[in-house]
C-alpha cells in the first residue's frame, strides 16, 4: 500500500475506477452469455457476442483518436456517461416480472462501447501521469485491484444472478453513477493537445487531423506494430480461458468427489479462475519485488512462457491435481507478464500519440479472440495434443517478435 500512496492522485483515482469497473464486470457481465442463451438461444447469443466485439474494437479506435485530440478526461466523461445510459436501459428492460433481452443487449452494448472509451483514455492518462521508473508498479497495482474486485464481484454475481438479477442491475447503475461523479469531479486532465513538432514525426495540427491520418502514423511505427503482433499471440494464450479450456474440461475432466462435493468440468473451470485471481491478489506484490530488476523484455518472455506452459499442461491432463498445479504455473507467469507487457508497450509509444497507440492496442482482444475461436473449431480434428502444439508454436513466435521489437527500439534510441 505504501507504493499506492506514493503515486500521483490521478493514478490513485484511476486505480479506484478500474476497481469499480472490474467489480461491475464480475457481478453481471461474466454471466450475460448465460442470460442471452436462456432467453434467445445459442445462435442469437453468438451474433450478440460478435456485435459486441466489433463495437469494442471501433470504440477503442475512436477513443484513442479523440483522447489525443481533445484530452483524456473529456473522453472518459463521454464513455462513463454512455455506460450510465446503458445500465439504466438494461435496468428498465428487466423490471421484476418482465424481461426484454433485446433492450437488455442494447443497454449492455452501450456499456461495452462506453467502457472502451474509458479504458483507452484512462490507460493513456496512466501513462501520462506515471514515469518510466514507477510505471511497472502502477500497472502491477492496477492489475491487482482488477483481480481483487473480480473476486468480490463474481462472488456477489454468483449469489444474486439467478434469484435477484434486477438487484445486480441496480448495483451496476449505482456503480456507474459513482464512477461518473469520480471522473467528473476528482480527475484532472493529464494531456493538453497542441501542435506536434518532432524530428521523428511529421508536424501535425491535432484539430485538423483525421482519425485515418492518426492511425496511419501509428501503423507506420513498425517497431510498435511488431510488438502488437507479439502481444496478440500471447493474448491468444490468455483467451484459452474463454475458448478451449472450458471445452477441454467439459469433455475430458474426470469428475471427483471432495468431502461430498462433486467437482466436474464446469466447476473445475471455476476453481481454475478463482485460483488465478486469488494468487494474483496474494502474490503480485511479492513477485513484483522479486522481479523488479528484470527488464520488461525478460518479464514478457519468461512470464508468457510460464503462461503457455501452464495452459499446455492443462490441456494434456484430465485429473484434478495436475490441472490445479498447471493453474498455479499459468498464474505465476501471468503475474510477471502483465505489468511487463503493459510497461513495455508504454515505453514503445510516441508520447504525443499515446491515445492512438492505446486505440490501436484495442485490436489485440478481438483478433486474439477470433484466433482462439478458430482453434476451438479445429480442436475436434487436432485434439488437445494438436491445440497444445499450436500454443507452443504461438509462444515461440511471440518471443521472436518481442525480441525483434525491443532490439529495433534500442537501435532507434541509440541513433
């Protein structure tokens, strides 16, 4: 906690906002697939998820551009206001005794759209207000708060989702309104747009620059693009939580009884997820202290390597103890990887284009999700062994790409 209180007030507030947002996700969002499936069936649910992914991608690009053009705080206010509007809409669509899943989806679509505004501009604000020396600590605390709130939110959501969904939506509205008040009254602007004059980048007037010109400039940064490709590949490994791991545990896990409590595939997945969150909360500070002298490249490589090993080990076994151990291996890797990849990405950004760079980073999740989904589609043919081999090759390619990106950055810096 000493590290938290030594940070700028803006960063402290931003971590609080992340806590509230992750709490909301844990209570409601994680179960909405079940809600849509119950009311509208699997086909419509799949379409809804695809639409949400596209909306998230588009909102991230717009938010990144506008955060550079108008500043971080206005975009965060817009995003949080949209989330309030969406949460109120979802609440009105689910009054007791009546549920309208179509209006509910529209409400949650607005929340997802606004959420990405907040995340993209908020991430840029964190980079603005942190320094290269404390940035890894900032991202570590951010990630720690995220996992702690997910644990609390998931517990509340699991308890209330079926018997009291309306109450969860009331909590969601309250959380969104509180977040809006915090953003509006407590945050201060961290970036004031002005004309860029740099020997490395073309002189640009932000007021006249289009979104296409902004991202064209970011895409011309080959070093960052290579890094994003590496990040997409490692994110695909993380996405196995939502793709092949549930399939594998559902189809192949050998059910056991523990003190009269039956643990089957779906429950093993829940145990895996809870284990990951609890380990992050308990060990993040300790591991960050032990690895504080590591380079960000080393943290990326070793962290993602342990993530890949843990996930592969999970796919190659079907019993409780080995999968539990695999979950520990995976999580230790993720604890090291997450602050390292975020700090490394921040170091590679042009300081005058942080919003656009974060916006481009929005492609990471949808592309990784598509790749992970394709892997599930071919899994009946290549089996768990084939999926494991693909993940191993994915990790090797990610390591090669991040080494290339870091070496290019160091060469540019030296020259």
